[in-house]
């Protein structure tokens, strides 16, 4: 590996973070090569078809971005590796509470944090972490997003051509509408392609006549929308594609970057490791964090065996995979599409959500296969300590129940190095960010998003993971619903029993799962091979009973759901990747007038102080269990007071 450093700058306007002091940013790229014959590389799909250099190795390069203490002696000797989500840096917002960019809510400060405000509450810096990002996904983009340049596979120098499937859900009624292809079409020949439409995933596909669509280029088509389908109809395009990127190299890129920063004194050209102290790398352990797509990346990274570096050492000692559900990723495939993720309405035909689901090695009652996310690292003795956190949304869309149950709906035990935590009645990614919710899911969602948040709990769990890794101090026990305790139930309306809230209709659907046959295009479900996918049980208010009940749920101001219905004109009857919030009536009189079965605020809490006292008790309990840090406790109580006043204006 060779690193090229293009920028070294003060970070956060020189602000000092407690005893750690000021931080600096080091930005550049890493140029690397891998031996395609090495057993730890040979699992990369199409690595044997990538071009090689004179040494017989496959070359790639990737962006990297490092935030580190100016004086490394003041750091905590740990790497905090934040897996990029579509080229952006999640943790400064999700861990540090840094504000998102006003124009692009997926980003913090155009992906290049510089001002003091971009450090948020400074949590990661106050702990002394060296915070590292590096590109793993092939792509390019503006706003300082980070990517990898990965090779294209060929057949002895000739283009590799194979059928590829793209799916489009436009969420608008524009016609004609343009659609970008994930890979170039080998030839712009309509006769070799198939374009279909269906309203819902399980509906029959209807062929769109050739006169109603056309190639604009080898990477874009235009569709004249047929009548009878709404804004969320599913369009499926199958075509001969070429130039498949060796996307699985992204796993090796992360492995080798972290291994270099952790273990190497210098690169192949003699450039010193930026994390050195007196010529030696100052790293005792490495933690990985990933949310949503990034969490699925980490699950797949472990499953594919990449937590073992080329010298047989651990890459990560601790992993926190958040809101990933039971899925992996569509990365290590020919014609991979890393951005795909199966949800109840869309992207359900892509090969990233099949067995194994759990970290435990089990025999699947549906497919008959025996496997587990940790099967490979257990053999090489390179498994990290793992925490996976989930929201309610990730049970409805991400099939999170399969983390802790087999395909037949029976509980399975977790390995000793795994903890599962469910934040009851929360939405994917947490609440408190209406701009992001709107940017990602408007206008499909029918109800207001779920505001219940769990940022403070993630900070506490990260601190617990650090102690688990560095001091072997056990973290809090898993808090996850089980079949045995009645915490997991069917999502069917007659079993889930959502309260009869005025003007609210529970859709009663879930992202169900079958074993799939991927030998055909489009892939087909195998008849009779259905998995038992369940959701957390709820109380009379509609709030979930099992898992970590954050203050919003423990002392509720309404019903907080992990699902949100799609509204009329946008796949009505399905659900979108968002939660929902249904406030309680303020008074008994209002409740009775509307017919709401849920007790009103005045029936639950005598006044503001009664409500705040109950929140303080809930926060104290969470702190005693290890789910809230002392520094966050008072702020949680004051935030609850603000929310109570807002709903009682």
C-alpha cells in the first residue's frame, strides 16, 4: 500500500477537546494492490478476471480521510472506523449530534468538517479516537464524497456481458421519465431487453411495448409511463450489460486500509503511518461503526471473512452494526449494486437477503443449509466483539427477527461475543431529523414521522463496546424481543392488534421473505419456502414492550410506530421505510369526542412536573443499566420537558 497525502489542516477551528487537545485532518488517497491467488482474496467475485500488473496483482485506489489528535500521545490509541454510507460520513451526526448540511441532509458540512460546530458535542474527540473513513464503493460524486476506483472485469481482455436487472420506483408521475442504468448496456438493442411494470412486488409483471421506451444512451433509458399505475409502481429492466466492476474489492480495501493504519510503520514508499508515535503505530485496537447500508456492509464484511488481514491478524476488535436487520449487501457479486436494500415495497428481488441471517451458526429449516455470519472468523479465530442495534422499522422492512430466530420462528442462542439491542418503537435511523425524513421519504408517507430518538443510547453502547474490547468488561446483556417471552408476534392485523386510533389504518404488511431462485431473470421465489418473519409485540397504546424503551417510549406522549403507511397514489396499502407518530389527545374530553381509546395526556400525567419526574426515573433506570451516559442524563430530561411544553401549547 502507498498513501498520498494531499491535505493536512487544523480541524474544527483549532478547538481543544478536554485533555486530548486539538484535532487535525489528514486527507488523501491510498493506492494498493492485491494478489488474486491469495486465499483471503480469492472469494472476491471476478477477481480472477480483473487486469493485473507486472507482479500479477490487481490494483485499485481509494479516498481516505483521518481526524486525529494533533498530539497522538494524548489520544486513546484506538481507531474508530466509520463505514461510509454512499460516500458520506455518518458518525459525526449519529454519534456526535453534529448538524446536517442544510442543502443536503445526507451530509455533514459538505462531507468536509471544518468549523467548530461540525464536531457537534465532540464526544468522539473527547474520547481521543483517531476517526478514519475510506472509500470502498466504486463511484464518483461532488461535495467531497468518498469513493474507490475499482477495476472492471473482462474475459481475456474482451468485455464481460451478462443479463442485468435494474429496478426503478420513481415516486412521481412524470412522463416520459428518465432512468439511469447501473451498468452500461452492451448494445442499445431493444429486442434483447425486457421492460415490465407492476404496481406491487407480488403482482404479475406487464411488458411495456418497445414503442413506449427508448435508449437515450448506453447508460440511460426513457420511459413513457403506462396508464393505470401510480407514482410508486415498480419498473423492472432486464438487459445485456457490460463492464462489471469488481465491487467485492471494496471489502479488501477496508481490510487493508485499517490494517495499514493499525499495524504498519510506513507505506511501500517509506511514507510514515499518520498514526505513528516515535516511528511506531500508536493503535491498540480498532472499532468499526456502521449505520443502515454501512451496518449491512459490516455484517457482510464479517461473513465474507475479511476481518482477517493478510498476516492472519484481526482487523477490527469491536463492531457496532446499526439498523442493518438480517440482511447483508449486494456487493460481492458480478454486476453488484451496493445501494440496493430490500424493503416491503421495493428492491425485493436482489440477492443480498438470503440465509444466513444470524451471527450464530445454525441449520436453516427452509433451505437446509448450515452457516452463520461468524462462520469464517470463528475458524480463523479473528471474530470481533459485536453489538447490533435495531429499530422497529428494521423488523418491518429488514426482517430483524431473523437475527435471533430460525426460519421457522424458533429462538436461537447468540454467541458469547454478540449483543443484540432493540430500541423499542423507534424508526430507522432515529427521530429528530425531519429534514432527512422528508428528503428520503416524502411524498410517499401517509403519517408524520416518528420523533423518538436513541442517539444517547448509541453513545453509551459505544463506550461499553470500547470497555468490552479493551478491558474485557462485559456490556449490558442483550435487550431483544424473543418468541419465548411473547416479544415477537405476527404482523398480521389480528395478531398485532394495533389500537383503533381515529383516522389511522394499520396496513398489516411486512417485508416477507422466501427462498429465491437466482438462476433465472427475474429471480423467482421458491414455492413453499417461506420464512417466519415477525415484529415486536405492542401494548394497548401501540408502543412496543420489549427491548430498550428510550424515554420517549417509556413515558410516551403518543404512539410511536416503526411503520408508516404509503398514502394514496404512492403504493397505498404498503409501507415505506419510516416510522409514524400518533399523539395522544391532550384532554379526556378531546379523547372522548374523537373516539380515541388511548388515555389522554391529562389522564396520564397530573402536570408537567409529574411527566418530567417520570422521565427522570426512566433515564435513571437506563443509566443504571448502562444505556445512558452520565453526561447525557440531564439533557434527556430537559429535552422531555421541552417536548411536553410543545404538545401542550
